[in-house]
């Protein structure tokens, strides 16, 4: 028992330098470094996860905005799906957003430079520079594949809690479950591919693996809000701009 407690204490102390270094970094500089790294990375599973959630958000935003607008206007408990006026307002808002998309392209999108800023990476500025320097090498490419898998799984753990458990939310949940399964296989494969590469530079390989494995796959309300804010910014602005016309149509 004493030995186990001692090992746990030593393991905890080993994390202290990294935690102190992360706390010492300037958050603005760190976020800028993450965005610069993001544009260099190939993260297909992360992109697919964001796109799947974005499609779900695009489908549900008209109902959410119409519901909130009616409640704020004091339209009462009858303002809900099934009310002809409510359903017509949803259709008109959806049509207005579709017209905006024809003119200006998809309203739901996230810039690649924002992606890693919306993932909980406990990396210091030195860690970020290290990953960037290693990317061109075979070690770096396998670490990139592993990072794509872990980052996608982290996003899925958070975002699936914001997807309805019925209706068209079921299709989105099925898509996210499929991505999660592929991410799990990709992560295992990337670590396997790292094994024969470790002999050439074991210290660099060990640090890369530690950094990738530091990405925790766990739901986070803060991360979820950050992701939703980034994904929905333009869509919400466009939807809210239509609210006065929608309310005028009810008078």
C-alpha cells in the first residue's frame, strides 16, 4: 500500500512542471500558436465531426429561433409546433436562410484556424512548436493521425450531448457514433505505426505520444459552448436578422 501511494505521489509530481509551464504561457500567444498549427494539420475526422454537427444545427436553428422570438413577444404557451402560425414562421425563416446561403454560401462553417482553439489541448507553447517542427517527419505524420482521432473523439463526447435523442437527431447521433468508432481504430493504428519509428528517435517519439495521449476524451460544457459559438456564429446572426420580419408577419 505504501509503495502504491509513493508511486502515485511521484506520478503526480511529474505533472507539476508541465502544469506550471502551461500556466506561465500567455493565453493569447498560445491560441495564436494553436491556430497557426491548425492550418498545417490534416484532420479529416475532426472536419467530419464538425460538419455533421453543423448540419444538425442548421436543421434545428429555425425552430429554436422562432420559438424564442414568440416567447419573447409574449405569444403564450400555444406558440409551438403544430400551431399553423408557428409552423409557417419556421418555414419562412428556413427559406430566408436558404436564400442567404444561395447568395453567400453555407452559413454554418468553421474556419480551420479555429479548430484547435476549440479543442482542449493541454499543450504549452513549447509543445506546440515541437509538434509543428515534427510534422514533416514520419513520426509527425503518425502523431497527426492520432491527434485527429483523439480530437474528434473529444468533440463527439461533448457535442453529442447537444444532439436531440429523437427525430432527425437520431441520424446525427448515428453519424457521430460511426465517426467515433473509426477514430478509435485510427488512433490504435497510428500508435501501432509509431512503434517501428521509435527506434530512430525514441525521445521525440515518446514526447509525441505523451502529447497526443494528453487529449482527454470527456464531455466539457465549456468546450461545447466554444464549439457551438464558433460553428453557429454566422447562422445565428442571419436567423436573428429575420426575426423583425417574422414578427411583423404575425400582426
